[in-house]
C-alpha cells in the first residue's frame, strides 16, 4: 500500500487564528452590553459602521495585494479591530469619523505594513488616534451615562441614527445640551485649576473610584478579560504590566500628595484603562512576545498612560501609550530573550 | 526492593501534555512475528556510514552471523536475522533519513532459523576489562534503539573519556502512540536490568537511574518486581512527569539531575550517559545469550490499523507483514509514519523493512489539511512550550528572511525539533519543518564556505608553486648563460654544433 509523504509532526494543531479572534469578540460582549446600557445605542451603530468599513478596507487591500479575500477575512481579525474602535469612540460619532478610523486602521496601519502579523502598530489605536487628531470636536462629544440622578439625556434610536448619519440633532436637541465632560476631563481640568481631588469626588458624576457608569463598564470589561486569561487566549503579563505601570506611579503620587493627584482607583476605573490592559495592549501582533518583554511592554503602556493623563494635553492616553510602546516592541523582544537552555547564564541583554 | 520514587527532579521548560494514545497497543502481550520468507536488511541502520557486506550473493548464513561489518567511525555491524541464503544486495525502499531507497541485503529464509553459536556465552563480563567489554558490545551491532541509532559502543567509548557520575536508562517514551519500551519493561524487565549491570561495569559507574514516565505504572511495577528479585541496590527507579518531550536525551538529563547539557555539547559534559532501555536489553541479550541485535519490539498502531499491538520482529521484516499482525489496515488509513507522531518520518510504501531504529509503525487516518498556513500573529504560545526556551516566533521571522546571523544568535542550532511549537500554533505554521530546512540551508552555506576556502587555499598554493618553478627555471637559465659566457665563444659554437647534430639525428630517426 502506498502513502503520502509529509513532515513531522503529524498531529493537528488544537487551535486556529479565527477561533482566537472569535473568543476575543465573545469576551467583549459583557462590556458592549454595559456600554449600550449607559451610553445608548450609538455603540451598535459605531460597531456596524466600523465592521463594514474594516471589512471593506481589508477586502480591497487583499484584492490589491492579490491575496485570497475570503480566507483572510474569515480570520475575524478585522472584526476585532472594528470592535475595539467602537469601544474607543464616543457613542455619538458621525459615520464618516468611524469610517475614516476603520479605513486608516485597515489600509495604512495593517495592510501597508504587510497585513495581519506584519503590522508594527495596533490598527485600532492607529485609526483612533488619526480621528482623535483630525476630528477633535467629534471625539469630545460624550454624553452623561444613564444613571438615575444624573442630568442625562438617553438618546433614542432615531436621535442616535440621525446624528450618526448626518451629524445633526433634531431641533429640540442641541450639542451643548447633551454633551458632558468625561470624568477624566473633569479631573484633569480640575487639578490643573487647583481644585483638590477630594472636592471633585463629591461631584454627582463621580462614583466610588472612577466616573459613575464608567466603573461598571470597567467591571464588565474585566470579566471578559478574566475569561480570556482563563482560556489562555491572553497571558497575565501584559494586563499586570499595564495595571502596575499605571497604578504604581498613580499610587505613589497620590500617597504623598493626595490633594493635587487623583487616586489610583480613579485612573483604574476611568477611560480605557481596563479595556486597554486586557484587549488593546494584548494584541499579540504588535506586543512584545517574551514573558519578561510583555511585562516591560505592559508596564510602559501603563506608565505612559498615566503620564499623558496627568501631564499631557489629552484626557486619556491609552491609545498613544500603546502606539509608543509598539515602536519599542522589536527592541524589547531582542533585549528580553530568555536564556536558551544549555547556554551559559549571562548578564542583562546580550 | 526499591520502589519507584519521585526524587527532587529538575524542571523542564514548556513541553506539552499530549494524549498518550497507548492503551490500544498495550492491551495485548507482545506478539512474536513469524520470520518472513524474504528479509530486506539495510546496510545503513545507524548514523554513520553504510556497513560493508562480508558475504557473497548465494552464500548461506546462520541466524546471528555477521553479514556486514562496521565501516568508518560511526558505523555498526549487521547480523543475519535468520538462517538462509543471501539472494541479492540491491537498493530497496527504506525508512531512513538518508533518502527513499538504500542498499539492502536480501536474505531468503530457509525456515530453519538455525543460530550461529558465539563462544563463551554467557560472557563473564565482570572479569573483563571495560575496554574489552566495549569492543565486544561493538561487535553485537547494537545501536541506540530510542530512534537515534547512534552506535552504542562508540557512544560508550566516547563517554568513558569523560568523568562520569550518572548512568540513566531512558524508559520515558514520551511520544504518543509508542509503547514498545513500556511493553519491554513490563515483560522483559530482567533483561533491561541485566543490561544496566553490564553498562555500569563498562562505564565504571556504581549507580544507575531508570527513568520511567508516571503514566506507565505497569512498567514501573515490572521493573520494581524484577529489581526486587535481582536485589541490586545500585539501580534506582526514577519516575518522571508525563510531559512531552521529557524523553529527549538532554531533557531527561535535565529532569533527572537538574543539570543542563551545554549547547552543542553531550550529556557526558555534565557526567551523564543516557541509554534507552531497549538498548540495555539488547546489550544483555548479546553479552548473555550471544544474540546480536537482530530483532526488536515495535509498536504497530494508529487508527489506520485494525488492532494495534506490539510486535517483536526480526530486523528486515517488511512493514506490510507487521501490519497484517495488527489486523491489516482500516478503510481510513492514509498516512504511514515510522516513529512517533511528533518526530517520526512518513514513508510512502509499506514495503520498507523494519530496521533497528523502527520503534513504531504508525498508521493514521486524518492529517492536517494542507495549505492552511496563516501569517504568524506572534501570540508567543510556541515560546511558552519550547523545552529549549527558544523564541520560535522570532526564529520563524529570521528563517523566512534567511538571516543566518540572527538565526544563530537566536539558537536555531539548539532546536531539538520536538514539534511542540507546531502543535500550539494557531496559524498552523509548520515551524519544525521550516527550522529543519533553515538548519539544512545553514549547513549548506557552511559547507559552501568551507569548499570555497579550500579552493582558495588550493589556488594560492598552486600560484605560489608556479611562481617558484618559474623563478627556479629563470635562475637555471641565467646560470647556464653565465657558464657559457665564462667558457668563451669557442665553447658556445661547440654547444650549438652539438645541438644541431642532435637535432639532425632526431630528424633522421
């Protein structure tokens, strides 16, 4: 009897890229539900638009690059980018802003670098930063979260759809009437104008740690992150690195001078901290790969996030921190190679 | 009696817990295959050069008689697996890494199975000098039966040149499906222990660890029982965790002694000698019974055969005969592998014969769908499971770009090709195959360099020689000219006349 020739090993791998990406998407579901609950159906519009333009951008680039469109789109990596974008953007975002971010993420950040696996920068964050710089007004339009005693206007499906498609409100609504500064903005502005953190804590929008509503989105995001850790889709080093990098300096400053610095708990439960730690920084393609390297990489993101939030001109800093550390990834990987078994123990680096 | 005990073991980085798949083949006792009418005995059944036949075509041989002698430093002799007549020495499909076919001695069995009698058996090895004992082991044609087929005698001879502290018998058998060592330890434990005693004497060592994976309680029981009867306090059973690839030579040393074999080095560099349990049993049979290595136990298994089983068969038995003992193929059989699923080699036909290295004949139904490879997403799972702590995701990157310098810096040559990284790769990249090819390219490049260097030296030597000859000729001519000038015009005319006469005589002749 005759047989085919093949190379060892002869065991089918237990996992594949599509299943990894799908699980990341599943893990985002609790956070997405919380987001919609507090900030309205805009998230769903953003997600749909981001998904459509990510898919279109990826498909177009694949065709241009003579790559198989169906099999590559089937790996769901573009959908993860779309989802992360939807989380990063305010619930109310005109469609062209979302589309710009999605197309930049796919066309420039991902495929001009060679597609999945070859991109140096996190596509979602690259796309987000481009629109953050290009459409600063739109990116600042956050509404108050839907919490009973807050002065909020929970937008209806029609209002949201209208704003998403045209960038305008019905006559009875105005931009100023519904937009609210985010807790990060409030605290940043407050600290800069010599208010103490303790004073700001009594604002109705502030919760136990971070902003009300935001805290709960953080909790639900962390549930998804924990599930990813359990499933071993991500490893503990990057989340721990990010959180340490953020909480350590925040804690130190707060400990020595709580009047002029916000508490670490506030930074943990504000903005994109938890999403960044579990879902953005852990993008394997653009992160460091050695265990030690991942700790350093994560720590760098956390630390830079804190620095930008505290001393930079942007309220949140996760996206910039991720992109900055992306640049450092090759060097980190090179310098943190573990000692190969059987090689002499050497000092730092090599 | 020494019971199996877990000592403080070293720790292996990474590795995989793989499904054993060994139940089916260990359900029955080891079956003895009948001697087939024709045996195909490859001349290369060891790492070194092919053995040289010492019989003529048509010659009658006895079972165990020497038919090919070791040639070169890493070669091993080969013996007739049964009595009969040599009918041909010709190329035949083989299952080795040296190519698809190899020279084989074709032996036609006479059905008598008459053994050649070696003298002084059982050999009283205790009174032999270790050197003589090693020489005797060399004559038995014994090679490492774990699959590496390094000639045992040469390995031992190299080992005794180093200061040794540990003899480790490898009964780990960590690859899925393979169970021949397990069955050997269950059913022929006394021979393994006998081999251990011989090895200790040959190496001048007073201790021996037998390492067995924790998922083989029957093997441990078999060994422990035999050890109780033997009552040799020098032999200690050591249970190692069931994790692939704990049975790799260097990995086992690390597990048992907590010492790392240095990169590019041998276990002897840390005082260890590792021998497979099957090799130990083969040594015992040769020293005690005068039977050289002419048969082995092999596992015939996988979902491509009807009833998996372990078979003790003569070297040279066509694999198709062994498949028959395992009940034949199932309908789904599509892939034949000699060796295990992680490191084995696929063969294209079941006409290949059983060789000393064949620890397993694995027939599988489904295989990885081809063309399923996706780009590396740098998840780093491969680095987590690499027992050498390499960074396969980086190596892959450098292998794609043929960056030899970085490949070296990242330890490509340290890769043991265990296949762990392939199994965890979500992108289904054939990393091990890629690394194997990169290594081959690196070797080729090094060879090329060496060849160019040799050519350069040769050319320079030749130029220098030609220059020297030229200078010599010029000096001679100058000398003659000087002599002629000194002798004066008459002498010159005389020389010219003589030359003219000589030329004329030559013309007439």
